[in-house]
C-alpha cells in the first residue's frame, strides 16, 4: 500500500552539497523544482538503481546552521565496493565515526548530516 519515495535534508549551500553527494556517493540530480519567487530550490538526487531519492532543500532566507538535535538519525547506503569507498571517504576527510566490529562507518555531509556506509 505504501512505498518509500524520498528523504529530505535541508542545506545551506546547494552547490557545495550537490558536489559532495556526487563525489562521495555518486548521486545525480534527477529532478529540480524552483520557486517562482526564488525563495527555495528542491533538488532530488538518485542513485540510478532505485526509485528512492534524496531531496536537498535550499531556502534563500536561511543563513544559520540547521539544528540537527543530537544527530541520532542518519541515512544509510550499501556498497559492493566497501574498501574502495572507505579509502575514498578517508581521502576526502569526511569519515566521522568507524565501527570496525560491525563493519560500518559514517561520513558527514557539508551540513553535518550523518550517512552510514554498509557493505552489501
């Protein structure tokens, strides 16, 4: 009856975020909605494999950092190339937390959102 559609992150610098998500995770823009008055831009990013998208919302009037609470929520991605991804994220300097016992790690985007990387 229901299926996942998208998840939203609000961002301060849309171009910086778009660059991060393409470089770090290979996500590409699949659609965009811009307010006629220029007050907001919504960009939906896809992985090219599923219909699930990540919506990045940019608000023109927003200048202060978003309050992410205690940062206890996250988005998770699986990869068939875990070691390669790990090396790339290490080189990018975006790894926030590693849990070798569980075989996972977390990266952070430019706005402080946590993203879990899980081997397939």
